[in-house]
């Protein structure tokens, strides 16, 4: 595990590089969702499948995993998340990469596409959108009162309440990742993110890179976001994963094959 300092504010970001594929293989950056870590990409088989063809880079965004976890809400501005990813790309010698982002990772991907379009060869969002969704979005994504639960009762209560809300236990990999979070840092991130205005609508039609949006059919918020995206940018393909909720999209059996096939068609 390596780390690099984001020069914008000195936050240390943890990352890993897997394989080089064939000589000169293109790079793909995998970025996790809220309260998870880069470990999900190995746990769900993404690294194993992609590293034969790509230089695979994973990282922990600030407030997550082995990266620094500031408690100041302003430390979770989208520009700083963008800096986390670009710092890792610089450290690994990658000028331009394919990007796959789940949930929060998808939101960060849209921000990079908007502010640094030349750094992305393509953008894939898995349960992601150009804006977070405003006040109450984490209540809708997880369960009502989620931030207050995290602050007052910690991560075990978060895991228990979310499983109860879903009606089934979380898979072990996800539960382990969630329990490793720092409650204060996670709450600070969530509060700041609910104020995120998102990528300006007028900019979405001008994004120059190929873009694919993937969402579960039961992830209604992101399905609607994908439909809105097509109204701004009609050429954007959308792939729906049958029966998948937001939390299950990265391990849906069709998710990786769908994205791998799409990536193989990109220049």
C-alpha cells in the first residue's frame, strides 16, 4: 500500500497499483462509494478481471480506508476529492485514464470530467450521478436519520440499521469496510456532501469523453439521474442491472461484464 499527499491541503491518500497488463496497457482508476474502501474492488473480483488488460489503480478517498480522515466539513469539498484522484494519478505516472466510480466515486468522476476533462479517457459511473441529490440524500440511500445514528451510536449501529432497512444482512466484505470507518469523519463528509451543488447542467452536454452510466433497476434515484443525463447528453448509454439496489450494484453478476465489454470498445 502506497500513499501520496494531496497538495491542495496536505491530506494523505492511500492507493495501490495492480499489474501492468501488456506493455503500454492503458490505466483504469477504480473509486469506491460512501463509507467503503478500495478493498471492494478486490473483494468483488474487479481487480482480478481487469488487470489482464489494464494497469489498475485503486485508492481510498479522504475520510475513508487508510487515507487521512479530517473532521472539518470543508475538507470534503468536491475539488479536494478531485485532488485526491489526480494526486494518485500523478504519483503513478498516469496522464490519462479510464475511470470507474461507484456512488460517491461516480460523483467525483463527473467532477473530474467537468474540471479536468483531459485526464479521462472515458468515464463509467456505477450508481453515480453528476450531483449528490441534496439534503436528505443519505437518508434516502441508507435509512432515515443515518447521520444522527452514526454520530450518536457509531458504525455498528449504522450497519445494523441499514441491514434492517434493507431486509437482509450486508455481505461480509461490505460490513467489514463500513465498520472500519471513523464516525466523526464520515458524518462530516455526509453533511458537506448534502450541500454539494453538483456539476452545472449546462456543462453536461459538453463533456468530451465517452460516458457510460450503470444503475440497478431498484436504485430509483440513480435510474432517474441516468434518464436526466440522457436528456442533456442523448448519446450517453445507460445499462440497468436487473433487481439490483444501490448497495448491491458493484457485485451484481452483470455489472463487471457489462462495463468490461464497453471499455473494450473504447479507443
